[in-house]
């Protein structure tokens, strides 16, 4: 008794017209049909197919079949086992098989619709047809070379300074939203080199970058590249001759510590190493060296939070701070160390209590101040890391350009951001009804999809109109020609920046989804003959071992019919 594995395709029957086309006799046809149904592997089916073709080389071809059916003769058993997920199949002509017709010599490849499945599963027809990469590469190598040479010879338009600056701002906006994506754009567009020291120099000295996003980026864990960026970044801070808390205060002017404790510890560790190299004499006062400075710096961060956080009710005292650091100056491996100098700890406590550790100002801090100054119903959230204030001006809002109004009526304070515009009314600082408020929100709109135009009518000599994305219009009148020119130029540039940023975002999202799709979606056929032979040989060896170790009369083998590589059906294994 011998056990056979059955791997039968749903369309493995040999049509009669194909047998006549290739000159296969009835006996050979029966043999092919029987052996193809009970072949042990794909390699056996391939050998059968080659044997059938070798018997038909010396025979004269019969009358030609219809074009579609004639092209089917170029397929082999390997092609017939391709997955039904592909909506179409490709058949390449081969001179080793039956002689093609004269009309077929001009085209070496055709596309045929895949036969419909029995279950009509829509998941099997959602893939675009794909060509074999090896065949396409051989056929189109020369044409691709010509196309590349033509593209390289075409003169490319040079970007203007304004377009280049806009591109730089877009890259910064992406960094302020997603640092990794922003660095990718900055590198791809040539604003910074891919080396860690070049990127650290950009993060350290450039304006327009969110300090919180800088802290998030340099605190990235488990990345040697980010560790080097952090090392170069902290090395640019001059902290020579400073106490530990003073040096830490200066360092925090260039970034904001992230919220994760592991990232904070990583940044503080890099700071401690840089401090020990910059202040060797002060570091020698601690037995533990930079390790003690690392511990002390982290304790200073905790003390700053405890003394100045509004959520903490019971504040830490000076005695508690000194007590918490008792016996912490120790060398690696020691259980009980020595105490840190008490006067040093008391001085640190007094300075932190008097002056809170704060990060330096950036564009986000400026937007936060504007956000706190504006009140009103349905006010949008202004504090976003990619958002920055472009300009602030005072204009006269016009209710209807066709009607007259007083020159002092409806004066508005206009805040133009890089992605939106906010119209507010100024409130007197001495007002008792609006204590602490400066502006009352009147109107706002996003700039994506908006446009601005100028007009001159009647008393509105320097008028301008902003058309919102929802087709609403906001009319203003400037005080003079220069104010209108400057404001219209700023609004136009902000609209272009928002539009191009949205285009870049969509392109990157499509590229990301395409990459994921190409990684997850596998071609369900057999891409290469050599690989298929290897896989078939491997399956034969595994089948032999399994058949020798199986004692049951019949077993069941599951072939993934509903998976991405579905090309076969489930069959029971029978014993012969």
C-alpha cells in the first residue's frame, strides 16, 4: 500500500481542442489527465508536460485555432496552478513549444481573464494583474535605459527662493507633527545631510522647530542613530564652569523633556556624560563620577516638578530633598555610599524653588500666549505643534462691500497662522466685565481650500476678500496700500504652504500604503522555475517522511484555499 498526496487544481482537466492543437493522442491524453490528477509534486507535473511537448516536436501543426485558444497552448502546468486571486494571467510564448501563428510573432505576451471560481469569493479578484519581474526586466531593459537618458537630458526647472523656503517650512511642519517624517523630508530635499552630527546641528540652531518634538526625537529608545544625534546635540551646549542645576537649566533651553520616564533618563544620562567631560574638577568631587551626576540631575527634575506643579498639594522641603539623596554618592557595586555635600544640595534646592526650570521659547509658546488671550464660543484649539503665527494686524471688517459704514466701525484684530486665520475683537484691558481677557473671538477659518482677492469700491479703497472653503466670504479694508499688499502676500503664501503640505501628506500616505500592500500581498503563483523546483523537492522529501511515519489508512491535508496564495483545494489523502 502506498500513500499518495493529492494536489489537484480546480481547472486541471486538459481540453480536447488543446490536445488536438498540440497533437496529443487519446492514450497520451488519458495518461496526462490521470497523472496530473495524482502527481506527487509540481515537479512531476512539469516533467509530464515536458514529455508531452517532446513527442510533438516533429509533428506538423494542424489548422490554427482561434487567437485566444491558440495562445493557451503557450501555458504549462506551472502557469495553470497560479492563484485564482489574480484577475488575469499572463502567458509568454516559447519557441520550444508548438509553433506560433504569424500574427503571434509580433506579440510575445497576452493577457487572459481568469476563469471564475465556484464560490465566487470577491477576495480572490481584488488584485491587479502583475507581470513576472524577471521577464519584464529582460524585455524592457533597453527601453528603460532610453527613457532614463531622455529624462536626465531634459532640463529641470530651478526652484525659486520663495518655493525653496516654502519647502523648508513644510518639512519643519512635518517635523513638528511627526519628527521621523520631518527628518525624512529634510534629508530627501537636501536641507540636511543624513549624518547624525549634521542633523544635530540643525536641531540645535534652527528656528521653527518645536522643542517638545526635539526632545521626543533625541530621546528615541533602542536606536544607535538617535543615540549619536543625542550625543552630538548635548555636546553643542556650553556648560563649562556651571553647577549641575545651572547647567541643566541652560540645557533645557534647547529642548523640552518628553513625558516617558525612560526617554527622560536617556537624555539626562547623555547630559551627565557631557557635564563630566566639560567639568572634570567639579566631577571629581563626587565619588561616583558621572553616575552620581546622572542621579543628581534626575533628582533635580523630580524636585522641580514637586515644587512647581499645580497638581502637587504637599511640597517637598529642603530637609526631605537632602534626606532622599543620603548615601547616594557611591561607586558601582557599592551598597552603601557616602552623602553628597549638604551645602551643594541646599543651594540646588533654593535655586530651584526660587526659579522654575523652564524650556526656552519657541513658536508653540507664542501660539499658546495667543490662545490664552482669545476667548469665545466654539473657539478652535490653537495650540498645535505644527501651527505658528505668521502675522498679526488690525483691519476693518466690512459687512457688505456694497454698503457704506463708519471708518471706525468693526475694527478687528486678525491673527494669521500658517494653516488658519482668526478674527477677534479687542477688549479694553481695564474692562471689569472681561477680567484678564484681551480678545473676543468673532470668526475663524482654515486656509486649505481658501483664496484671497482684492477689490476697490466706494469708500473701501484697499479692500480684500477671503473666500473660505465653504464659500463664505470675509471682507476687510486695510488702512493703506502697503498694509493690504503685505497682508495679501502673507495670506497667499500661507494658503500655498497649506495646499502643498496637504499634497505632500497625501503622497506620503499613498506611498506608505503601497509599501504595506506590496509587503503583505504576495503573488500567489510560482514566480520562478528554480524556486518552484526547490519547493517541490522540499515538499517531496517532507511528504516521504510523513508517509513513512503515518500508520492510519487515510489522513487529511489542509491546503489554504482562502489565503493569499490559494491555488488548490482541500483533498483527502487516500491509500492506493
